């Protein structure tokens, strides 16, 4: 009887070793004897949680966004900000260089600022809600939390990954280092580490479905920004026409 128990324990130990080899995780395993049926065994394990640096599970179950696609999406997002400048400043000057100063007045600059602000608001909104900028939506890639694979939200995607990254861009050499990190196996740049994010292909069967965006939110924010800017412009223009004596 004793020999039979020893043989069963050996088989259980081999099964545990096989599971550990397949999972690649460190575990502490206990064999718990069933009280009613000695031949039945249950395995209880305590598994270490995956760290942010352990990307093996992500690589197996998800596709990292292509480096070229990420670069193109970034360029397109930057170009979107130049549309108001081209339309309001450069285009009139190109049509009639002689009257460029007359064609571009202070009000035109105000509308250019409003248009650029609107683009930034929409970009920030989509990043917070869906983990995608406008260009990332076009190219079907998405920013997700490195552990949960869900959209990180405003704090993670906008403040840490975008705003903080722009602030660090003033440091000498930061831009180059941040760019070179794309050649890592997990393709995480420095700003991804700042925010705890990774960029994946946005396939519905691989990622959690993001929140549905309500376009009235960024539209209302843009309209509010436009109203404030126009009011401030009107006040400054009124002071110019009627200076205090």
C-alpha cells in the first residue's frame, strides 16, 4: 500500500513538473490529499503575478503593431495639426503674395487657433476613450495597458504617454533614445514605459472592446473653446478701438 502511494506521488510530481515547464512560471505547489478518495489528488498552487517586463504572454496572444505602421500614423497625426496653418496662413499667401498681410488678419489667426485646438481635443478624447488617435483608428492599431490589455484612459494615454512625453522631448537626446526603443522586441518606446502601455494591432478577437465614443463630448469642448477665444478676441479688439484715455 505504501509503495502504491509513493508511485502515485511520483506521477503527480512529474505532472507538476510538466505544468511548470509549459507555463514558464515560478510556482509553489502543494499536494492535497482528498479525504474521501485517496486516489484523487488536487493541486493547489500560488503563482507569481506577471511583471510589466514579462512580455511572453502578450507576444503569444497579441500582435505588436508594426513599426512602419506606427511611424506613418504618427506622421499623419502631426500633419493633421498643420491643416489649419496651411488653410488659413500659407494658402492665402500662396494665392496672392502681394496682399498676404491683408488676407491674413488677426481674426484668421484666431480661427486657426480654434481649429488646431479642436483637433487636439478630438485626439485627446479618442486616446482616452479608445486608446487610438485619429490616425491610429485609420491604421487599426491601439494603445492598451501592458498588463490588462484594456484602454488606459485619460491619465495613462494622454497625460503620461503624450503630455509627459512632449515635456521630456525638451531634454537633449531624449527624442533619439525614445525613437530607438521601437527596435526592442516588444516595440515599446520610452513613452510606453512612462505610461505602462504597449501598442497592439486592434483586432476585435484579441483586445477588449473599447468604450463607445460619443462625439458630442469633444464637439462641445471645441465649441466651448471657440466661444472663449472669440470672446477674448472681441474684448481685446474693443479695447484697441476704444483705448482708455
